[in-house]
């Protein structure tokens, strides 16, 4: 019965030659385009995708910074019964102080460090892609560059304020060869010049922005609007740099309006999936034990009749209690700012700009201008005009107080940064939670490790 | 066991012979040879008339005829793996029915060592463990094949991830071969490279626990009906598994299913009826007014005290552990198999039904499996076999383990609920839980966590004898197969749950569809030839493996009341979609030399390439070499008491595959404000990546005493790995988090000792005992990147230190000794493990088996007590051992209190894994009642995990909230408690 042997051997041989079993297909990602695909000759649609990607990366920090930094400045408590470390570690209970791989930030610094740098990286790739394609005009390239640099500058502020005196890297173009660590002052100087460069780009970008931005940029989605946004961010940077005159100059070119809506400003957008929901939204009176609540000190310090208190804080029907091994925390009020879970979240708004104006004037001893700016805020809050002393210190105190309520729990940690700017971190109360007020974070473990690795190679 | 009849028969025969006078005469003896355990005919048994050269072999139905040149004679029957049997025959009683008994020592069993060849165990140069069907499932009913390996394989560290029904087991052979992959062995079933992944269920997403590794899913070996398995060969390391090349770094399990046998068709039916109950409870704490005043904030005390007083007045305290975990599970298994065939065609057909509940309500595991294994001789020299298996498994694993915010985990939730508050529904209304975000009773009653798998495994094998003469033989073998899995998962939390009502879109359902197709193909030439006294065996061949996976997960939130269809959701979302493919190609050559079963040497080489490697077309070579010396087979061996003495040494290399996607630098797809965006990746592909490589040298010896009645096996191995994959974390300021690095190296060293033997071998009392002992030590010899911590929940709760010069299983945590350097609190790796197995046969009809395992050392990170401490429910919470006024639950040792060290606990345990007692009904009484209908009937009782002794505070020292992991596979977060399983069995052969 040789026929079987012959049959099998011949069919097997035929099989081997017909479909070479030794050949494997080179793999390409079946799920995603490669980064390489945009580095040269990108199409307009590809540039558009990167622009939208930058918007996405731009809001990456919101959850972590809102929850953590606002806890550090005791604007809120982020109560989380599922993980006590949101209480014990973030509040610095039992003398805990941030280490290089602290809870909630990990070895990379997480949402307060790695994430903003990812937005910056996105900006760099977008600029390269735009400049390396013949399909965009020079003006269009400048528009993309100016927009990117403005967002990047905003993002640089996050790690800079997170690490503060520990300094940050500003030159990050080469992933295997990042630039040196620069001081907070130098970093702010770098950010300011990045904004200026972006502004110059926008100046050479014509009038219309050539790509689509989300509804969060409504009112800012042409070149003029982006320029005004750029200058608003520059004003925030200026007061961090104590460049009071610079702040006023920037404000004049920004979207500040002394008579307009205080809430006007560019915003992060949120929507149902595939987008993401507003991470600060909680159903009122929800019977849950993970929720942002108003810090008791904020409630204790309110001015009678303050419209902001009524607008932003909701007294719950039942308090939220979370017990930790230090002390139980009781949250009586929750955040009421978001009517729905798709509500947009401004990342810089007119109200802040007017407060910057007040602060800059006060610092320059232009008290009348300072008071009139303060009164715009007070009037809107329905608490009447300012009647206190007109000394610089008194005015600054007043401005810092108004900032606590006007900018309460914004995705920035204003109170924490303000208290640090004026060296009054020790006035933030810890009696409610037996915690510690942090000044800043150490460089993330991954940065320390990279330096070790780099030194060894 | 039919031995009883055989002995009786022999006695009768001897009597008979004594009466008859011997008288020289020629007659023809004939008869049938069968296996005494299952009555299957044995083909190829050599039958010799003692003292003559007259020989024959039995045919495929076990029949033989043989001429005898005397009036009576003694026939000697020899068969590999069976005890040599002698029977007397004479002219008057020339027709015999001979039952042969399987040899207790396994030296003669055949072990598959190459991809196309096998070798006698006595000639093996590796410590390969073979677990037979009897070893695997002979004592009790175990849900999954991997669960049935506990204590049976020296060198295997097996860990059950939780007690949830339907599997979820991690096997690590000889320590770790990888830092980032699961370090789980490759599984080859009847030549098919089957999928043993733990597929995503989505539970961790819906409950907020985290990534898919916290799903507490089952590894897909759970689909295989363990009763179909004939044996499992365990190739523990590269020295034995080198010929498998890539994917064999963590060893190989070669599973062979049962085959048909020529002869009378045997129909076997088995039924198990059992119950499951919790193996161990942690206990809960009682409350007092003093404790309430200490635990709760002032504002809450009044309401808590009134609840407590009300409960005291009505004596209504709820022990939630008992309430949720204290249920009795019903365990039902039915098995039917038909085995038979003739000279040309043999078949084994089986069907099984498993329906096992869990100790948590509304959980359970169902499996339906049908199998047909068919072998057909197309011609004298061509044999085709096809094995087909369809399986459906339906698993409900409930809600336990980690969660975040949602409250959808029983154990996590009840850690915070005092026993004076009643969560049970009143008139169908579930009270809101004021202590956590959810009422776990409602989740248990109405939530769904289901995985439904449809799976088809097909293998084929074609053997062609191309050429044969006196001294040589050339065979061609082509085989391969297909493993197709379709897995539909559904995780559902209804809209009316407490936590869901607090959401903008209440009600959550996540439906997954995953498909995986593995195909493989192998062709080999095998050439055997003989030069004088040396037998050679050479094989060359090629292997091709293709793996395809895809999945689609859709999620709906804001569901209409009671609805689970995503179209009934307010927010409908494509939660994830993925696709992956991978192809491996291997070439192999192996040469074996055997000098009269005295000196056996093997040399081999495997060359592999894979398209997940940096260079898809580069072949990587994996050599092997081994040598075994059967000293007792040499003429100079004079020690009669030592019947076998075999020093052996083996060396080999293998690889661990590069995971799909490691070379990609891809843009992510995002959606914002209705626009599609592309994001720059946070991980850079490494286009120079190479497979992980392990090389191992093992040496040892096997010794047999008293005609191999007692066997001793000792093995020492050193397994070194290099090019281990790990994430190289870049400066996060570059916007890139990591890339894959190929730089780490590790070393595993260990001992494996085995002593087995028949201690007593009397007619009415037979006792076989086996003692195994093993240990493994692991060390990172090179890291290449800065040391880092990884796994579990960070330094505050205990994590793992990956650093040159320490074991990667080292557990570290707060307090920090210096910035970035943390206190070492423990080590996850057991110090050593031992198992002791005993089989006793009493009065021939009673079989008693007991398997005990003791694991010494190895620490767990027990975060279940972290939770119960947080909720004041740990037993003894309010005690104050040091009398400082701070209750123990707020102040855990070691001082300075409340560091990570408090959760790192010794997980030493002793478990009675299996115990079984069976009674085989005497054939006479069967025949009386049922005529010839019933060939054999057996009844028995057994237990699985019947006893646990441990100081560990937790449901089971074996637990892993992160599933099958290289590291971090010992983290305890409110798991599904393990069950003690007790069975009644009945087994009937027709």
C-alpha cells in the first residue's frame, strides 16, 4: 500500500511550496496608526487629529490636579472610602510627607507631572508634523505652532508648580536625552518666553484658525481669540513671576472684560463616551462614599450672603463620613457647580483675570484701581463694595480671600499656589483633619532613576 | 479492581494443575489479555512459553494463540508498563483470560521528549513528571486540570487565585522565567498549542477595581474536561523543554487525552454528587458601646448607638461572613465515555456535564464537553488520528475582590458593615448601606458577572512509515490542530442599586465578545537505525504556530429598569476593541543515541523566529544536550538491592515570546467634543527587542531499590534567564513613560526530591506512598536599569522590589529607610514545599487515597485585614494588647505602627488536598443482580481541600487579587473564599 505514502508525501510537498510555512508576516499595528505616519507629509486630516489629540491631552491633568491640589490647599476633601490613602496620604495625616513615589502620583508623578508633559510632547509632535508637510501654508503652520505653544506653556505650569523649588526640565524634545533640571524661576521665565513665541506665531497666522477646535474654545477659535487666551495665561504666569507690570500689559491684550461675564473663558469640554464625563460632577445627595466635599474651613470663612457660596456649595441631606486611622472626616457640603456631567470646565476665566488685575495694581500700590477691580468681584458676589483698609497688605489679603471663593476648586489648586506665593501655607487650617500642609513634591522617582540610568550609560 | 478475580482464578488454576498429571503433549494455548483496572484488551503483549523460544504477541483485540510442546507449561506475559505475569496452562485448560496489572513503579512508562518521539522513563535524562489519569482525577473530582496537579509535581508552585468556581490558577515551574509575563507554562494538548490565557471579563472595570488583571477571571485550561486526560507530562524547565523553543521558558505541560482501544466496547458512566462549604472563615468582630464611641466620629455616635441598642434588644446581629459565604454549594458531575474499536479503527467518545455551584449565592460553574478521539489505520503503514472536542463553559463568579467606589464586592463592602446593621431586604426593599457605597446583598441578588465560552479543539496526527528494514526505519509524521474560543462576558449592575442611583447614569452593563484562534502545524521525519549495539533516533522537522485574538467590549450606562441590553442604555459606548496576530516558525533537529539502555545521550537544536520580535526574520537558536547512564544495566553492577541507578545531566535553552505590540510606536485614538483625535503614545516601541531566553542545567540521579519497588529521584537545577523584558521608565518629563528593555537577568536554583514505593504489598493490604520535596531560590543577577518597585498597591501597602542582588519576590514597603529605599518586610516565594501521597488498597475492594501538601514560608500581602481594620470588623479589633488605650485595629505591629509591614503575613500552610475512599463491588454480586450487563461498579466518597491548617489570617493563604502574575501573585483583597468539597461517587462500566 505505497499509494498512501506517495499521496501524503506529494501533497505535503505541494503544501510546503504553495504556502511557505517558514514565512511570517511583518507586523504592523492592526489597531492604530504609527507615530511615524505623521512625521512627514501628513495630510490635513492627520494634522486635525493631532490638534484634537492636543485638546485631549490638554485636559489630562484635570482629575488629579483638581482632587489633589485642592486637597493640599484645603479647598476640598476628596473623600474616598474605598482607599483610605486619599485621606491619610493626601492630607499628610500622622506627619506623612510626599516622597518620590507618593500615593496617587506614583513613580512618574502621574496626573500632576507625567500627564502635562504628555500634552507638551503632543504639542511638539504636532508642530513638527505641521512644519513637515507641504500641504499647509506658512500662515497655517504658524497658527498651529502658536496654538500649540500656548497650550504647552499652560501645561508646563503644572509640573513647575507641583515641584516648585525642586525645578523641572524644560527641554524635552529627545526622549532619550532630556535637558537639565531648571529652577522654578528659570522655568517660569521659559514658560513666559514660550507664550511670547506663541503669540508671535499667532501674529503671523492670519485671522482664522485653520483647524476645528471643540466647543470649549467657542469665542477663542480664531487667531484673535487664541491670542487673547495666550495673553490671559501670560498674565497668570506674570503674577507667579511677580512681574506686576507685565501682568497688566498681558491683561490688556487678553480677553479680560470688566463688564463682561465673569465666567467667560476657554474651557475643557466633556461629553458622554467616546468622550469623557466631567470628573468633578457628582449627583447631588448621592448615597455614595467617594465624593469631593467642601472643606469645613471654606464653609467657616464665608461672608454672609455670598452668592458664590450659594452657587457652588450644596448642603447634603446626609453628611458623608469616612473614617481613617487618624480621624474621621465628615463632609456636609458638595460641589454644585456642574449641572450635568457633560458641563464644560473653564481653565482660565474672566473672573481670575480681574483678580489678577486687582493683585497687580495692589502690588504696584495703585490702590484705587485695585479696589475697583475687587469691587467688580464683590458686586457680582452680592457682598457689597470693599470697605477695608487701602494698604497693600490689606488689599492683598482681601484679594486672596476673594480668590478662595471666586476660584474655588478650579482644576488648578489656586489656594495652595496662592498661599505658597505669599508664604502663608501655615495659615491653612489642619485642625479638621490632623494633617500636614505640603509645600511641594520631590522629583518623581522615575526622574531620579533616569538620572541614575543616564549616568551609568 | 479486577485483581481479586485474577487471584482467585490463579488459585483455582494451581489447584487444577496439582490434580492433573503432566504428560508430554502438544496443544495450542489461546486467550485474551486485558488490563485489570479497566478491562481494556492489551495489544502487543509478548507471550512466551517459559523456558522455550516460542513467542507470540497479542493482537489488537488482545487475543493470542501459541503452540505449546508439552502437556502443561507456564506462559510469561510481558508488556511495557505492566507487571510481568506468569500463568500456567495445560491442554485441558488451554483458553485463558489473563488480566495484567499496571506496574506501580513507572520506570517503564513512555515519556514524550521530542516533538516527534518518545523515550522510556528509565532512559530519561530529565526529571519529567508524568501525572496519569489515576493520579490526576482518581481520588476526587476537581474542576480544572491545573487544580488537579497540586502536590503531584515536584518543582511546581501552584496558586489558586481565588475560590470562585470555574478555575483561575497560576502554575509556576521552577521559579520565575520572566519579570513581566505570567511565567506560566506552555500547554500542548494532543499536539495543539492551546490557549490558557486569562481573558478579560470586565468585572474590574464595572466595579472600579482597575485593569483586567483584577477581574478574577479563569485561565482557559478550565474548559478542558479533566476526566478526558490520559496523562500530563510536565517539562519543568528549558533542559527538558528546549525542543519547544520559544514559549517554553516557563516549562511545558504536554497533555494527552484518552484513546480508543481495540476489543469489546466499554461504556463507562460516572456520577458525582457533592457539596461545597467554606474551608475557613476569618471571623468578624462584635461591637460594644465603648467600641462605637471609640470608632465613630462624635456626630455619628448617637445614631450608631441607637442601631446597636435596637439590635441588642431584638438580638438581631448578622454575621455577614456566614450570610454571604456560608452557603452550601451543590456539586454535580456526570460523565459518559465509550471506548472501543477493532484492528483498524479505535475510538474514544466522551461526554461530560459539570454543574457546580459556589458558596456564594448565584455563582457557579457549568461545563459541557463532548469529545471524539478516533484513530484509523489507512494502511499497514499509515495511521491517522483525529481528536475533536467541543466545550461550553458557563461561569458565574459573582462580585468579590477589589473594587473602587462602586461597593460591588462582598468582602470589600462587609469589611465596613457592623454586625448590628441589617442589610437584608425587607419586603424586597434593600436598605441603603450607611457604611459603604452599596448594599452587597442587592449586588449578590441582582448583579451578573458571567462568562460563557464556546470552544472547539481539533487535532490531527498522521503517521506514515515510509521505510522499514531490519536495522532501520523512517517515519514521517505530520500533525497539528486548531483551538478556537469564543468568549462572551457580561457584567451587569442594575439601575436600582444604591451606588448606581447615585450616578448620573444609573445601571451599568459591559458586554464583551472575544475570539481567539490558535492554529499549529508540525511536520517531522523520524529515522531510527541501529549500528551494532547502538540505537539511533534522529528527527528533523518544522513547526508553525499562528495566534489570532480579537475582542469587542460594549458598555451601556443609564439603563432602563431591569434591562441588560445596551440599546436600553442612555450612554452607549464602544468600550474597547482590539485585534492581535502572531506567527512563530521553528525548525528542529534532535539526535538520540542509546547504547543498550546503558548510555543514552541526546543532542538537539531548535531554531525559532517570530514576528513579534524586533527582527521578524531572525532565527534564534536553542540547543539542548543530555546524558543518562543506567549503571545498573552494566555487567559490572553487582549490587542486587539497587535495581536501577541512573546519574543524569541535561542542558537546554528556551525562550519567552516578545508580547504583541512591543515594537509599535502608535498613535492613540481619542474622541473629544465630537472630534476624532490622535494622541502621541506614552510608550515607545523597541524595534530591537529580542525574546527572553532561559538556559538550564539540571543534574541528578534516579535509583530503584528492591526490583524498583522503591524509587528515589533527586534533581538539582540552575536556570538562568537573560534578556528579560521589563519596562525601562524614561524621564516622564519627555512625555514618554517607558519603553521595553531587554536587559534583566535572573537565576533560579532548586532541588527536587521524590521518594516513592510500595510499602506493603500483601494480598489484603497494599500501601503505596510517595513523598515529594522541592524548593527554589531566585535572584536577579543583573537589572541593567535602576532598581524599582512594582506590583500590588504601592509602598504604603507593600510592593515588590526589583533590584540586582535580591529576589524579585521581595516585599518592601514603608517606612522608607532613606529616600526611595524601603524596609524589606518579606518574600512571596515559599521556602520549600512538600507533598505526601498515600494509596492503600484493603481487602482488594477498598481503595483509600490521601494527598497532603505543606508549603513552608512565602509571605502574602493581606489587604483584606487592611479593609476590616478600616471598618472595625477584624476579629479582636477593639482588643488592646499593649494596653496603651489605642485598639489593636488602629495600631498594628510591627512598631513603629501602621507601616506596610503590618499587612505582610506568613502564608505557611498544610492542606489535605485530596482524600478518597472507594469500594469496588465484587463481580459475583454484580453478575447476580445484572447478569453480564455491568462489567464493573465502584462507589466512593471523596473530598477536595478538606483540611487547612495555617496561622495566616485570611480565607486561604493561596490567593491572588491580580490573577496570574510573575510577581504580585500573592495579594489578598477580599477574595472569594475557598470551598471544602465533599463528594459521593458512582462509576459503572458496561
